C-alpha cells in the first residue's frame, strides 16, 4: 500500500494548506482591518494556486493510479476503496477544467461582486446584467468541460451535491410545491400572529451569553471551536478540532443571533462530529452541501423552533433579559418565533415560505443556463413567480432578483442544496425518532445527547464515505422525499394557525 | 530585466505564503481554541516546507543568477542591486543548512519547549540541561554550515543582526557596562521611589480604551492594524497595511498593558512605515531585530516614559480612571513609572538595569557556544554575574537561568539585539533632534508627527535596503555607540534620583 499511503500524505498537505486558507477567510470576515484586504486576496490567490497545482500534478495522478491498483482486492466498502472513489471523483473534475478558465472565472467573480453591490444599492438590474451574462457564459463553458448526461445544469449542481441530477431535485420540488403553496394560502387566510415581542430591546452581551449557553447545551464543543461576530453568519472548519461559527447581533430582532447561532451550530456539530480516526483523510469531510444544510436546519427549526425546546429554555431566556419578556407567555413566544409571513428576502423567510424562494431561483437558474430565459427578462420572471408562489411582488430589484450574492460569485447550482437540506432535515428526524423513540422524550427534557448521538452515528461519522443520495438511502432505506417535510409543516403550522 | 522581474514575482509568492503563516500564528496566540493546536502545527509545517522548498529551488537560483547578470550596469545603490544583495544573502544562507538539520532542530525545539516549561516549574536546571546540550550541539553544527570568520557565535548572531560580529557588540557593551553598573549603584544608595500608585485597581476596559487612545495619538494606524489580547505581547505583520499588535492586561499593574502597547506600537510604526513603493518587494522588511527594537524602545522609553509625555497624557489618564489617581501628582506618577530597582526577571526590568540582564546572557551564550562554559555550570555563572552586575542573587533557577524561553527555542544570538536596539534608540533620538530641533518642542506639545516623520524618512522607508551597521552609519555618520544611551540615562535618572 505504498502508493496509497504516499497519496494520503500528499492529500494531507493539500488539506493543511487549504485549511490555512480557511483561517485567512475567517480572519478576513471577523478581524482583518480594512487595509489588509489587498494583501489578503494575494494570499488567497497563492494558496489557491499551490493547492490546485499540487492536486492536479502528475505526481498525484501517478500515486492515485498506483493506489487504485493496490486496493482492487479490498472490499468496495473498505475505507481505502471509499477514499479512492472520492479522490478519483475530485481529481477527474479538477483536471477537466483548464487553469485559464479557472483564473478567468476568479477574476470575473472578483469584478462582478463590486458591480453587484452597486447594482443592488441602485436597485438597477441593467448594471448587473452584462456581468451576469459573462459569468453565465463562463459557467456554461465550465459545465461543458465537466460534462453531463442530461441537462447542462447538472454539471454545476454536481459540484455542491455530488451525483444528484436536476431532474431528481425537480421531482422532489414538484412533489412539495403544491402542498407548500396551499399551506401559505391557508395561513394567509388565518388570524395573523404577532412577532412584536421579538423586536423589543435585547442587550447584545446578554444575547451573546444566552446563545452560547444554548449552543453549549446542544453539544457545541467550545474547546474545539469558538463563536465570533461577523457581518454574515457562517461556519468554517480547520479540521474536526477547530470548527468556528459566527453570528451577528440585532438589538431589536432576537432571532437574528439566537436562531442564527443554532443554525450555524448545526453545521458545526456535523464538522466536529467527523470520526476521529478519519483525521486528515479525505473522508473527514461533509457528504454535500445539502447534507450539511440538513444538519443546520434540523437543529435550527425542528429542534430550535419546537415547543418542547422553548418549554425548557423560555424561563431562562426571560430571566436573562429582565423585564423584557415579563408579559409574554411561553405560548405567545413560541407562536412569535414561528410566525409565517410571505416576504421578499429569502434569508429572512420563515420555515413555510423559505423553500418557495429556493424553487424560484432553481427554476430561473436552469432557464438561464439552458438559454430559455434571457438575462434581461429575469426581473419580470422573478416577479411573476413571486406573485404565483407567495402572492406578493417586490417593489424593486433590490428586493427581488438582486438580493442574493450567489450569482455574482457564479454559484449557479448552489441554491437547491438549501431546500434539499431543509427537506432532508425532516426525513432524517423522522427516521431518528423511529430508530430511537426516546429521542422525543429526551428533547422534551432538554436532553439533546440521544439525538446528537443518532446524527453522529448515521450522518457525522460516515463523513464523506458516500455520495449524498447513497447516504440517505443507507440511513432511511429510501431516496430523498418531500412528504416528511410537508407532514412536519402541516402538522406544526396547522396547529399554530388553527387550520382544519 | 526579465529574470529580475520573474524572480520578484516568485519571491512575492513566497512572501504571501509566509504572511499566511503569520496570520495562523496570530490566530494561534489570540483566538485559537485549545483543540486547534495539533492541526495548526501541521499547517505551520506545510507552509514552512513549501516556502523553504520554493526559495531554495534551482529555479530560484537560476532566476537570481540571471537577475544578477542583468543589473551589473546599474548603480550599486539602485533598488535592484540593493534588492539582489539581500536576496543573495538570504539564498546563500538558506541553501547552506541541510534540510535534515533544519528538521532535527525544529523537532528538538518542539521537545525542548515542554521540558523547559516543566524544568522552570520545578526550578530544576538538571531537567533542562541535557536538552540544552543537544540544542547547543545542533546550533554549533548550524553555525559551522553557515560559516564565520572570527567566533562561532558570529554565525548565529548574523541571523538576527545581519553583518554584525560579536566583537563589535562586545565593544559597545564594554563601553556601556561600567557606567551602567555605577548608575545602578548610585541609585541604590539614593532615597527610593515608590511605584505603589501603579498597583491600584485599573479597570481593564478603561486600560484598553486609554492605551488605544495613546497609540492612536502616536500615529498607529488602526485602519491598517488592530490590537488584541494575548498571553504574550507581540507585533506581527502581514504586509505594511495589516500590522497587528497584542497586549495583556493586569488589573493591578498599569504599565503591563500601557507601556507594553507603546512598545509594540514602536514595532508597528516601523512595519506600517515601509515605503508604499516597496510593497511585495524584499526591501519591504526590517533591517534587523536590533533596528526593530530601537523603534519599540524609543517610543516606549524615550518618548513614553518622558516627563513631557505625561505632561500631556496624565490629566487624561486621571480622568479615565475616576478616583484612582486623584491624590497622585504628575511628578509622583512620572517618578513611579521610572522607578529603578534591580530585579531577577529581565522582562520586568527598568531602563537602567535592563541591559545588564542582556549582557549577562550575551556573555554566557558565547561561553557556552565556544565551550568555555559547561552547561552544568550555567546556574553558578548566572548567579555570580547577577551579584556582580546587579548586586542581587536569585533564590532559585526559575528566577535565574531558567526564566527565558529563548534557549529552549535555540535562539542563541538573539538576546544582544534587545540591547543593541535600546542603545540605538538613544543614538537615533539624539540625531533626530539634532536634525530637527523642533521635535523636542513638538513632543512637549503632544505632537508626535515630526518625530515619526524623521523616523519614517531615515529608518522606516529605507526598509531593508542596508545592513543594520550601514543604516546606522548612513543616518548618524558614526557606528553604533553607547555613550548617547549612557548620557540619556545619566541625565534622566540623575535628575530623578537627585544624583550629583
């Protein structure tokens, strides 16, 4: 196994270098002074260049081929074979794209970001459209290099959700859409819920202390991570033993930091939970962005917005913000934190409307990619879908098709992973309580270990051994499906809004 | 100039990679959770390996030789020639030491650190002695590879103070020692000064706010840097536009953070002050550790412990700590912050006794290196010199020869740069006010720009164009000398202690 072992050593070096880059990214968003930006982008470029060169070098190819020859007699389910399958997948993809295209995309993304910021400020799609055309064109080229069987969009989706096709995602979404639209409609007709209590004055230090208390209770290990303040909340990992999250505080909107922290903790628990024996191996990675999102959504929504969760934590919350929530009952608070309201901005959407925002983007992206939707016509198409799915129409493009950063970074194919994750969160949770019914009682008692242990066993420790579809099939004995999620929504929000 | 330009591009990449490593170091000391330590050391190792490989590669040599041929017709004082002189120096040194020795030293240093920590805890030299023997032996090998003309110690000193010999340093120290010892003696016989007022309760947040106010006034640019909390104060740079400092707060010892911040700001002003046109070039570096320390000492002591400085800042200090210093006059405070007292621990020493601590180490290091002092005899030799220079003898080795981390990291030859810097601070300051007498008045008025501008012009912007001895000769028209420093001390402390 000499080649295998040498290959893994080489990959470890690439991993360490990549993680060094991740530390730079964390610093950039948390602490870097403004003056550091220019030099930082040079550091990213150099690290990106070296990691790419090292990975695509002929030496890597030689070791990979040698290693593949060494493991032919091992079981296909051996770690060695599983490892090499993923490395082969990554290698074949990495060498397909010409370096010149990688550089051009990186350069155009850099330029597009500034233009998008300005266009959003001015709420002027026309400013952004030419750059988007360019990025779409380069992404089409990239997709052609990567290759696909059915739709061009599949090649891009595959980068974030390996092995999944857009037709599969479409089926899942098509099964979900009618039920979602009906639920939104029914809720709109029901007596509204107020979330005014969440908009009172919440001291930032107390918010920080409370959210750290909560995520510590959920199982986030502060000796192997930390939480900092950043403009955009995110989770980043420099290996299983240093997984950091960030949050932002809004004095007059409690959920921003609190629910955001629980969301990022879901991501962090996944990364902190990879198998210790996999340290430094390609298996010590997430299966996909969708699986990642299933963890964050599960903890944020299914656990963190449940009545049993607030049964446990609401008295503590009231105590930590003296006088602020004295006249708000647990039930009022629970209803407030689950208020459903069609809105324009995806990142602020509730559990029910969120996926409709994603479906809209998934459909527009595909249409742009296959050429059936012209960039100039995106605002109109966007607004039409908003009307049809959510019954509201943005007043301007800043509230509409210019709101997300993703397209300016050429992240086509990324959005569907958000919904896939959301849908999977319910499917996985359903399986967890079927496997271990005590989890429900444990959660009611504020004991999160049994749920976490189930996730550790079935999702976290396997790491990147399987493609996301394989992983779900292994865990649930069925492919990804949306009825678990729809059942969850109908049951929870039916009760909340008194629907029949 | 094709080779020259390609060489500089290559060196830039190495610089960016090295700076990425510096960011990791900063994070490790400021924010990294304990779990991150193991992975971090792997990241350092990989970055260290790649930078070393890239720099010593035959491609670098080829470009360097080609570039040298391209610049032969340029003036020796052209930036191109000055640049290549330094690159040649670094390259020749880097390729002289076999990789195996570099690795062995790194490994032994890693091991020695833990052993030193334990030995210092137990105050037991015998525990540390065998490791020190080993490190001395490897350092001797390293010195032999590097080469030297006169003493073996010169090869090691040259790493921190390029071009300086130990004989030169010895001359400077020999000229300083008698005057210093006499001054210590005279002060011991004078009525003592109390520093009790510095040991009152100083709120940490107020300390932070005040020290940031002070260093901002001195010229530290917070848009190109930041100050964080760390166990050990330090300054680190990721290029001229991101130069960070750290500090530690002691509630009952005001100078720890306040004077420490000013010290680190001295380092930071140097790094922030490199010429903008040198960005990314090997010239955008400090001339030596001694020159670096001249900047920190100048701002900390000559400026920050002067009466005119506290004339300006003392009322503000009193105001920011309400009630704490109400009954302390400016004069009492000024005397307290300049109290002289022979003490065991170098890092806590005052301006007068500090250099005696360094001379002791310089002498012992040389004797260990040339074999005239056995490692087993270090404690006795240490204590004897403490008695002779400072009139006090440590009660144990923790207070004596085990106090510093340097030897456990094989940093032989490093200590003298602290004293060289201290001595140079007075020599440079003397020249500054000779060149621009208005500086004195400006400082009395709390205007620091004229002093900073003089330093920018003569020390900072030249960066690494010259060897430290050349730089001092160019600025002062004379070599490094100690009488400026001795005059400064005699005049300041003569007045403070009422000496005749």
